[in-house]
């Protein structure tokens, strides 16, 4: 089956680890621990991504066990039923026997995020699994995924460091994955960085922004730097404005515990949309090494001018405060539009309009690059619209270019049309992986073709939060 093929393919470049002076293949069993397993991210993204990796053969049951951890007191079966419910509703095509086999890999441990007891219990369960899989002592791999609000990262990291590290130095590893937003502002991000940095070495820490794992976001580097076509156009001489838009057609239902403390700017704009902005606006990196890509992104962010109050709109959708997890008098924005201006040779004068909102009329994430009008227009086509290049990240991944053509027929009139690269039609039969599948796989089995840790946020300054 296709799962087997993937496994073999992946095996040929199986990860290695350094033991003394020797590199040895990572053969120990793998424990994936999802902290915050009762939450929205775990339900909608983490467990489904693990399931799809499992179905494709990237999580062989012989090596892998998955643990859920959170304060909510539920049994293994209750957690499994929640996950089953979501998997079945999302992907009706998944055979139920695959779902059942996958769910058998999952165990749940309940405990708090700042006390020894729960983490000791967790460690015991992980060790039990490692022993049962006859893992060479110490070669086991432990991946801790923090699907939690950032406010608890420091205490959770301390608990992991103290009670849950793999037990010897004979190969294997312990890694932690932390979600965005990384802190609330620059000060708290720096503090968080140093707190986590005291507990783990940099190669053990994965700061994840899942937008970087989306197919069309990954495509931005190729699109911009592998096409002669775009090189002369991608600048202030030709581009009027760039819009980077995120809309969701559902609210924060039940996520008030996390969302209300952060709001839409910290939830979406400061991380996901800024990452996209950087890839759209940056200069060509000298190589695809993650540090070189980061260097170019940082230059873009350093060139962003302070945001003007009159170029910001904030809003809150009606009904937000009806959510019982949201405080009655919450002033947290669920919608924001912000104009960023990049003060450099390429982009001076071109507004980058970032928009994000929850509970709107549709779900969409896209980049719209609007071009200037044609100088000396002899067709009077201005009213029909400008050239526009649209990259739709989701749903239905696509890139299309709006351009003027002659209306086919005897008359000489103009009409706006589209050069359309819709992925579903162009790449029939290709399944585009969910962003989290790529990201999670990269944390335990890095892809040699795209540099390790490409997805990490790597200290992008929190400019917006300085306001
Ligand atoms: P949730 O509000 O669902 O929180 C996750 C879990 O954390 C909850 O089930 C709860 O578990 C615990 N929790 C919630 N609030 C607190 C609190 N104030 N103190 C301690 N524990 C708390 O949030 P999400 O799962 O949506 O988000 C978690 C992280 O994932 C965030 O950093 C978010 O940015 C990120 N993220 C979310 C995505 C999504 O689609 N939801 C997508 C990408 C990233 P319990 O009470 O059982 O311990
Ligand atoms: C997360 C936010 O980072 O992204 C959520 O915390 C949001 O609020 C989610 O719903 C959207 O992700 P996607 O991949 O569905 O666009």
C-alpha cells in the first residue's frame, strides 16, 4: 500500500543521532506527548495530523506510542472517542478500522501543569511503553508537543526537564514543540526564550508556526526566486498594494481560555500573517539554510515603520461574550486590519494590508498582490479592474492572475480574465498534506530536502506588540 512505500522511502534517509563520536540511526521507540490534549488545537490539528501520518506509514505502531496530557479528568476511552468523533466528521473517507487501530496507540494522563505528581505519572507511563517496546536503554525518543496557552510553557518545560527526560545518554533525544504566540510582547517573548533556553538546548526546541507548513506558503520561495517572470515586477514600481487576509467563518467557541488573553493580533497577525508578509517582501536569501532565510525575514521586519493609529481597525464580533469561556466585559479584538509600511528600496510607498477576523461570512486565507494601472492606457480598461495576482492558501489552494484580454469576437473590446492554476485541477490525484503533518514529521524525521527547522519562528521581533 502507499503507506508502506512512504515508510520505505523515508527509511532510506532515517534520522541519525550522535553517540560519542559516532552517528547511529535513530532506532529507539518514539513517544509523542500532546500536552493540552483536551483542547481545540489537539482535537482539530494535532491528533488528525498524527492520524494521517500514521495512515501514510510515518508512525509505525511497532515504534510509536502517543500520550495525551491535560488537567481535565477523562479516561483513555473518553479522549479516544473525542478524537474519533472529530476524525470521522472531518474525513469520512478514513476507514473506521484505521481509526480504531490508531486510537489504540493513545493513552491519557491527567495532571496539572505545575506540579510534580502528574508529570511523574506521565514519565512512568512513557517508561512503561519504552520497556514494553524493548527500546535500547536510552535510545528512546520523546517528543513533547505543547498544545497549550503560552502562559504555561515555562512551568510545563520545567516539569518536563525535571521529571520526563529520556533516561540516559545512549542516543535518542527529548524535544519540545511550542506553539505560537510566543509570549505576549517583546519583553515576555524574550523572557520566555531565556526561561526555555535555560532548560533545553536550541536544537531541542521547535517553535512552530503552522502557516509555514502550508503548501502555498512553502511555494512562495519557489515562486518568487525560481521564476524570471516575477523578478522585475516585484517592487514599488509595479505593485500598488499587497493584501494578506485571514478569515474564519466560526468564532472562538470554547477557546476563550486561550483566545481572550491574546486576541486576534497575537493569535493570527503577529505570527501567521507576518511570516507570510516576510516571504512576500524579503530579498533572496543566499541559500535555503534556515538561518539565511531568517536573516532576510528579520531585515524586512526591521524595515517596518511604526504603525499609525489611523491605519488600524479593531472589532469584536457580536456574540463573542456569550461564550461562557469569555469574560462578560471582554474588550479583546476578534477582528483587525493593520497597514504595515516597509521602509526600504523595494517597498517604499506600498501598503501591506493585513486583515484577520473570526466569525466572518467565509473561511479564506489569501495573498492579493494588486498591480498599478497601466500608464497611458489606450483601452480605457481602468474601470474593469487592475492586474492582480492572487495566491489562495486555503481553501482550495490556487494561484491566479487577473489580466485584461481582448473580448473574443469581432469587436475590439477588453475584458478581465484569469490565468488560473487551481491545484485540485492541475494536480489531480495528489493529496496536499495538512500543514501540521509536515511540521510534526519534521520534528522527529527531518526532511533532508528542506532545511531542518525552517518552520521555526526563530526570534522574529514582536513589532506589533510594541504598540
Ligand atoms: P484551548 O483554549 O483549547 O487550550 C488548550 C488546553 O489548554 C485546554 O484544553 C485546557 O486544558 C488548557 N488551558 C486552557 N486555558 C488555560 C489556562 N489559562 N491555563 C492553563 N491551561 C489552560 O486553546 P487551543 O488548543 O486552541 O490553543 C493552544 C495553543 O495552540 C495556543 O498557543 C494557540 O495559539 C495554538 N494554536 C491553536 C490552533 C487551533 O486551531 N486551535 C492552531 C494553531 C495554533 P485543561 O483545562 O484540560 O488542562
Ligand atoms: C491558529 C489560531 O493559530 O490558527 C486559531 O490559534 C485559528 O485561532 C487557526 O483558528 C487557523 O488555522 P488554519 O490552518 O485552519 O487556517
